[in-house]
C-alpha cells in the first residue's frame, strides 16, 4: 500500500530532527577515550545513517557508513555485528548509486566478517546478503555467477524450510526457487527454468490458501474496537504485497512456458493473471498492459496473429490512458501493434505505426541529449527491435534499399547495447548479409525463397 503524503512528510520531519540531534551527540564524542565511547559513537552514527536513508541522501549515508566501518575495525571485538551491518548498508548504498561491482565486493566482505563472528550460513542475514549478491550479478548480466549463487541460496533455504516451517520460511524458499527459475529463463534454458518456477508458484499458492483458511480467526480478532487502524492497514498492505509477488511468479511461469512454445500451458496462467490485474484495487494499469502485451506476443509466436491483435490494441489504449504520449512504453506499444499488422500483411497500417514509434523514440533521444527530457533516453534494444521489424516490412514490400538502411541502423544500436561477439550481433549481421544477397538475387532474377525462409523466420521482435 502506498504511503500517504502526510505520512511521508511526517517521516521526513522525524528524520531531519534525528539528524539534528545526532550532530549534537556526535560532537560530544569527537575524541573518544575508551571502548565505551567508541560503542556510543558508533551507535549515534548508525542512527544518523538510518535517518539519511529515510531522506534518500545516499552519498552522505555512504560517508557515514564508511566512518562506522573504520571505527568498528579499529575499536570493536570481532563478535560485534556493527562492522558487518555497516558493510551491508554500504553495499546497498553502492548498489543504489550504480556501483554494482563495489556493492558485490562489500556484500562478500560482510558475509566473511559475519562468518568469523560465528554466524551460521543459514542465518537469515547471511542468506539475504548472499541473495543480494546474486541479484547484483544478474543485473550485470553475469548470469552464470548469479545462477551459482542462487543455487547456493536455494540449498540453504531448503535446509531451513522443514515440513513444519512457518510462512516466512516457505515464502523465502519460493523466492529462491523463483530466482533460480528466472535466471535459467534469462540464460535461454527454458526447460530447466520451468520446474523451479512451477514449484515456486505452488508454494505461494499454499501460503495463500493457509492465509485464507485463517481468515475467520483473524476476523474475530479485528472485531475488537480497540484495534489500531494502523494494524488494519498493515494487514491490507501485507496482503497486497503477497498478491503482487504471486502475480509476478505467475507471469514468470507463463512467459517461460510461452518461450518454450508450450502455449497451451501458458494460456490459462496468462488468463488468470489478466483477470487478477483487472480486479486490482487500486488498479496497476502498467502491469495490466504488460500482461496483455505478453499474451499478444504469445499468440503471435503461436501463429495466431488475429488473436494477438486485440491484446496489443488494448495494451496501447491503456498506456495512452495513464502515460504521457511521449512515454517510451507508448512508443514500444506502437511498434508492437505495427508488428502484428506486418504479420497480418496489412503493410500500410504497419508502416504508419512503425514510423510513429520511431519518430517518438528519436524525439525522445534528442530531448534527452539536450537535457530537456525527464524520461530516460533511447533504449538501444528497443530501438533495434523497431528498426529490425521495419526492415522486415520493407523487405516484404520489395523495398530493399530502405530495408537495408533500417537493418544497418538496427545492428549499430545492438552493438551499443551488448559486448562484441554477442549472439544478438551475430544474428542481426547474418540477417543483414542475407538481405543483401536476396536483393542481388532478385535483381538478377535468380531469387529462390527457400534459401532465405529460415533466416526471416527468426528475427521479428515484440518488445515485452
């Protein structure tokens, strides 16, 4: 549940007061003389770091935590947890500030220090720290390393979540299964991903059924007139958060089934997911549009372009309802709808939609370069996808010069997004070479469509 402006303002005001008090308290210990002074000073700095976190002042928070680390190393015994806690906080700061390499290194040091202090590897703080390392490796596309860490976390979670485990332990196990499954998905190993994602979703369903089964007893408790309103809000917020996690897991399994061409298994999950998204209160229109886009993409990959059309149209309508017209997601949705019409061989409609999408992307990139756009600049892979699909359209219209221009630019955008030698680059350069050979064959009257069928069957793209 989103915090109200009043509650946010109250929290900020409290944080400012805390900072003011901390500054006064720190002055009293500017020259610590004994172990007790160091402990008190570190405690004050920890309070200051929490206040800076509440104010999103991460640069100052980072400096504060660095000071704690320095003091803790020099003055505290090895079993004291102030040092590893500060290292963990500093790692999160570095991650937020975009320095993921430093963040991973700090999380690793945090694990080592806690282990030296006698903390078991199954301790919640250790498994949480290890998971964050996996998250950061995944964010950096170091998928092999992320998978190695996630599998270790899963092994630890399984050892903790015994048959009589509580809801929190089971939820953490489901999360670990989901992390492994989504990483296999990102690696393109869809068959290996499915059992992990399926088990994760089944565990979340089990948690949900347990929660609903206890609804009566909880209802009896909240009938008490003295129950605080904030406690009721916490119950509602917890339920909303669990529902969101459940829907994300549904999406993960459905999209993996679809990628593995198991459309009959993906369809009912997507159908339920869309129904849940439509019934959300308050509605999350962006997530609903995403689900609709993915169902449309699935129908297209299954060869049912006519079924895909209404899903892509509704996704675009929803995004236009809630986002400014210049928003990148609208540009993507226009391109996705254009791809449906291209496959339906409605070339005129497809061309207009692709051109509109490209114009929005280019305008956004120009505005971003001049510092006039509050949104992010052009997404290279999104741009490459639209250009690639436009090239396929021009090819279908026998306009090979235009097709080659679009595909050349698409390759250039991909090279900006991925390292040299990446399969995406190889794939698109192969398409460009095939396009040039096909144009020559047609000009010479020696064109044989069977020579190019495989190439052009692989490279259209829906941005999901």
